[in-house]
């Protein structure tokens, strides 16, 4: 008889724990994909916890009635109540942990790009980067700060300046990137000891020496360089050097 009672109690706990495991899996999926079951959960309202308590209670009653408990009936009832209470408390713990919003796979990601040189703003909605999923506000701020300190080369080529978080919630994250196009660097061609030298735009900072003799250049070009010839860009400078270098 004691063996039968122990087996029945073991079956009761096994079935209940199986139910709790399934419930936990559903809650985990809801946490990372909140929009998938939002409609059904809103219809259920606050009655979900009561329904869970009732389902677990009915399951425990059905299993306990399938085997005689006689003298251990009070012990079985106490165990059942403890399991039911534990199941009812789980949503409370989960709700407390979920109070701080985090980024999920369903979070909308709005990217705003501001061109400081032209004064233009471009807005796009993109897929949330995988590296941001699971982060809260403070963690996301740290990730954006690290991105700003070490931006990709492609961003630097576009004139990337900075990045900031402009909105944060479980449903929506907005990030703003600032760009400023670099103005072409200008140079001056001048003469030093009969050779052409290149100065930066301030005409006092030496940029490079060359092996180009002034006398080898056309007369008109010599006069321009002797007065200080302006070169509008680095590309134009290297075209000149390629043309007249020996």
C-alpha cells in the first residue's frame, strides 16, 4: 500500500512539474518575441494566473483521486497546495524581472542620419542589430559609446562624427548618427633652393619636398609657383607630381 501511495505521489509531482516546464518555455518565448502572442494575452487579461492555478489544481486532484491515500491523504493535500502556490507565484517573479525593458527581436529600430554639412536628415527603419538584443537602456548606451569610439572604416569614409540614443522602450529604439563631410584639403606649390615644395593651406606648414626643379617647368607655370600656386585638392596635387616628377 505504501509503495502505491509513493508511486502515486511521484506521478503527481512529475505531471505537475511537466506542466510547469511547458509554461516556463512559453514565458521565455513571450519574453523574446512579445508581439507574437500579444493579442491572445490581452484577451486573457488578468485571468491567466487564476486559470493556471485552477488547471494545476484540477490536474493534481485527478491524479490524487486515482490512488488511495487513506492515512497519508493530508500529506498529499499539503504537497499539492505547495505546488499550486509555487505555480501561482511564478508569474509574479517573472513580472518583477520584466519591469525593466530590454531590446527584443521584435523591437522596432529607427535609424536617423544627420548630415551636418548639408543640414539634411534621413530616417530609415531597419532590423534590430543582433548585438543589441537582450540589452537594457544602460547596456545599449555602453554599446553605442563603444561604437562611437571605434567606428567602422566605411563610417569614417562617410564622415562619421558621433552617435546617440534618442528613444528607448521595449517596442521602439531610435538611434541618431551624425556625419560631417570633410572639405578637400588645399595646398600651395612654392620654391625652395630651386626645387618645388608643397605647403599646406596655411602656407607655413611644410607638407612635402619634391625632386622637381623649377627650371624644368614651363615659364608660365614657373611664375605661378614663384608667387605661390594654389592646388585645390590632394587629387590635383598628385596629378601635378605625376606629371612633372623625373
